[in-house]
C-alpha cells in the first residue's frame, strides 16, 4: 500500500487497512470497479426524476439478469425491509402509512429456526413478525407446514454459507409456501459468485430475492439488488424513498443507482473461469509462503457454499503452540497497516479472501500473517 494512498483518510487519523476478509461491510465492502466510479462520476451532477430512474433501472436490471422485475434497494438489508413491506402492505396506502406497525395485518414471516440470521431484524422493520419452524439444528417439512396460518404474509429463506445444512430444501420450501399461496422471499446477499446464482433463485421459484450491490458485484456500498415478481417489486418501489413510507430512511441516490447498473453489467460479462484462475494464482502464492509453518494446515478451498471464490484456509492443528486465534486477529488488526482476515468459517480457521487484494496487498497481508504466526510459535 503506497503512503500517498488514502491520504484523505490518513489526514483525519483513520488508517487504510488491508482487507483479506472478503467483501465485509465492516471493512469497507467490495472493491469498487473502475466502471462504477466512472458511471457515478458522470451521474453526480445531473438531476433527474428519481421515480423515472428507479423504474428504468429496474427494467434494465431485470433484462440483464433475465428475471421478471427488479428494484435498486438500499443495500441488501434495505431490500429485506422492502420484501417484508411489499408482502405485508403491498400498495395499500393506508397500510403503507402505518408500517412498521402492522397490528391487525397479515404480518407473519415464516422462517426455519435454523436459518435465523443476523440480518433478519430488517424484516421487523418492514412490519414482519417472525414465526419459527423446526429446531435449532434442523427442520422437517411437517414442522415447516405446521407454522403457516391465516396470518402468514411471507416465507423467508436464507442462502449463505453458514445457513443450516439440515434446512428444508429450497424446492420443498417453495412447494410448501406456494401450496398455501404464500410468497417466498430470499436473502442471498452474499451468495455470489457464481454469477448463475443471480437468476437461479427466481427461476427455482422465489417470489423476491435480494443481493448486495456492494459485495461480490463490487458496486456502490449503499446499493442492493432486489429481484421479484412484478407486483411485489412495484409494491417495494412505492414503499421506498422518495415516497414517504417505511423505507424513506433507506434512500438510494441517483449516482448509486447508475453505479450499480455499471457494476452488474461488468460483473455478469466477466469470465468466471478467468477470474477463478487469477484468484487461484493469488492463493497459491500465499500458500507457498505459509505452508511450512509448523502446527498449521494451509489449503486452498473453493466450493459452492462456504468458499465461493478460491480462498486460503489456515487451520490450527492440535500441535499448534503459538498465539490463540483471538490474539492473532488482534495483532493483525493492530498492525501497520492493519490487516483483517476471513473468519467466516468459524473457530479453528482464519482465511485469506483474495477478492479485495492485489498482488501488492496480498504480499503484505501474507507477510504480516507469517510474522504473527512464526513470531509467536515457540516450536520454531
Ligand atoms: C451482507 C449481508 C446482508 C446485508 O447486505 P448489505 O448490502 O450490506 O445491506 C444481508 N444478509 C446477508 C446474509 C448478508 O451476508
């Protein structure tokens, strides 16, 4: 990282970081694509009617992804609020005006207990009341069916690496919900690549799906991609800013909308094979420098669930005698520059996600990790 980089932050005492954790919001999200910055720069100074832009942007996204309808939400989290609001209030003005108070409305959102997640509070903001099916570790179809009632507004499904693997399959989930005329809403915010996932869940029966615009798509941090059936997307749009309803506080600006369009277009036209080869090479370089450290196992992981792009996994063996994982993370975070590594896999493993790195920052990150591991391993 060059000293002059990030001067705008350094001048106020905020240190630029090396983000080897992946497109995590806490560490700045995904690296902006140059095409996004260009589109935003062009869009900043020209006023337009936001309603018109929202409708046209939605059409363009739907067309690019081959789905029925789309809307640019305020992050994926803002999209979750709109999913709930659309299913509970629709375009009924009296109901829209009352949200998030939804007393007396059909407001229950069915979720499998094993798929409860950190972001599902957003459903409450949109007026939802979460009703859980099954147990902490699993859910059966019968357990799922038993929690639907005349108050059910939607059934929510999560696609994420950490989501319970014993959950009811998406197909069966959709079948149950649809047999009761209940829409299925999906959070797949961070479930990209593969690019095919962008249209997959709609094609497999979802009524609404949300993705982050600022994670792997690498568009504006504040943008989200909400896909869905036309009547639900229309309901989402009217509940959102600039209209004075529940999502008025989740504004998306005109330049963010244009930046997101550029990001999606660039993302879907990128060759995934070429991208994976590049990430694979970066990971190999890192592995070469870490593989000989005693007490850890270093590997490259890549699958369709937990490691969506090639990622370096550093696992601590039983004979590891160095610092605890917590100490390692805090030493890295307190260094100069601060380094943040991937911890999504849970305890016993830290990872290097190459998405936000270039050759230079990768090398620096690996060097810092080596220093911490070797410097604290008394067996060396
Ligand atoms: C990141 C994430 C969100 C929030 O996405 P934003 O675009 O940051 O609002 C929601 N759900 C899941 C599963 C996520 O990983």
